[in-house]
C-alpha cells in the first residue's frame, strides 16, 4: 500500500451469523462462587515434603522421581502436589514379589 496507508493487521471478518443452537451452558454459581480450596472429589494431595515422608525417602528423591515422570503430579499455582492414590500405586509398582510363585 502506498501513500502512507497501512495494510490491515487482520483479515476483515464476516458479519456474525445468528447462532441457531446454544454454544454451552455454565452455572454462574459454580464460576463466581468462592469455594474453599479443597481438592475435587476428595483427592488427598501431598506437598513434596509430605510425599517424601509418605514414601520414606528424601525430598530430593521425590523431586528426582517427579522430574523423571515416574510419579504423577499436579501443579497448583506453581507448586507441586502429589495424590495419595498415585503414591500408593507407585509403591505397588515397585513391589518385588517372592520367587517360585
């Protein structure tokens, strides 16, 4: 474009067509209602220190397992959390059975 006119940054959009079906529903009470910071469905979440105590290993050992993706984790506001069920299943996977069975 010449004479100092600038090209539009975005393509011009078509006029909005009317929606014939609803896009989705949301319960405003669930979105805007302040709920306590409890994990959903009763999941027990541990911090790294609590997970280390549960597994009876060091905190750096838990970090090593987490970084290697050997145990699942959640990121909650930048902090790591571990579900008790995931830690128990990790222990079950690490179990060594006896010979002859």
